């Protein structure tokens, strides 16, 4: 089984909490590493401007944990646009029937592709 996964940082909104107060869930790195060990393909899809989102990816040591990192500000499209999901699946070489989505927004990350 191949997966597109999005590990959610514990945050309210960009406006409510400064970046320096963001943190990962305690077992997030361990979970991602185990999924990689199992051969599961992972993509991180996140909205926002390129520079601050890329800085978070680096700060939380996520670069090597994902096969594809897709930031709206770097690609020119984002969630809930269908092409955001299609692009990630294409890069990973997987189809919809092989894909799981893990997210924190039901409307943007689940209902938009149903």
C-alpha cells in the first residue's frame, strides 16, 4: 500500500501562534521513519508561502522523511485544488486507489476529492 501522508503540526492558525511555538507530535518522526522502513511512499502537501513553509519543513527535519514535499507557494497550486493531489500522486507513481490522506481539515483534505 502506498500513502500520501500529511503530518499535522500542532498549531491553531498561522495568525494565532508564532512559528517558534509550533511543535511536532511526540511520535511523528518515529512514525514517519517506520512508514519509510516499510517502503510506504510519503508526500507532504501544505498550503502557504514558499519561504515560511520550507523553513518549517527544515526546522522539523522533514525533508528526508518524505518522497515528495509540495508547498503551495513553490508549485502555484494547493489544497483543496484537485491538481494538488493529482500532482503528488503522479510524482509518487500511485493512483487514487493506492492512496491514503492524513490531514486536519475534513473539507480541504477529504471531501474535495470524493
